[in-house]
C-alpha cells in the first residue's frame, strides 16, 4: 500500500465519520425530514462519499467514531455543518442542542465553553450566515 493510499483511506474515514455525526444529529428526533435529507445529499457529495458508503452510514451511523480535524478552521467548518443540520428543519428538538454540544467537545472544543459556542453557532446559522462569516464570528466571539 502506497503512502497516497494510506492518506486517501484516512481522509475517507474522516469524511465518513463527519457524515455519520451529521446523520446522528438528523436522527436525534427520530426522523430525517426532506430538508435534512437534501442537506445530507449535498454533504455526501461534498465529502465525496460513494453511494454504498452513504447508504451504509445512514443504516449504521452510530458505529462511526467522531474524528476531529487537526486544524481549527476545519473544526469550525465541521461545527458549521453540524449546526446547519441541527437547524435544518427550523425547529430545535430538545435533544439536538445537547447532542451538538457533545459533538463540539468531540471536535476538540473545550467542554467548559461548548454550550456558549453552540449557542453562538446556532444563532449564526439561524441568521443564515455563510461559512466564512460563521468562522469569523466564532473566532471573534470573545472580543
């Protein structure tokens, strides 16, 4: 196995893990709405998931561990994706913010600040900000 194959395999596993975490959020209320499904379809394409991987993860999303990115901006991108999924049906279920806090900690955010970060992330997503604005706002939220 070449170094490129090893890198590609690790990259693919991280994308699968990220997608599974998003599916976990979508399933926190027991159903995947049409809007959530459309978001999952777009995300799967963006993450370059095969149709087989897509179906496998939808069926067994709880078997994938959270795999945090090394770089802070990538963590913020993942948080943005997670928050977007939580807000996809424009109605927060009681378990969704709590699950998002746990996922934020899994992504490497400090557990003491996770609620504050998640509240800010959900507020930004509910206001329809794009990824670049989201990243800038989260980075500067304590200033």
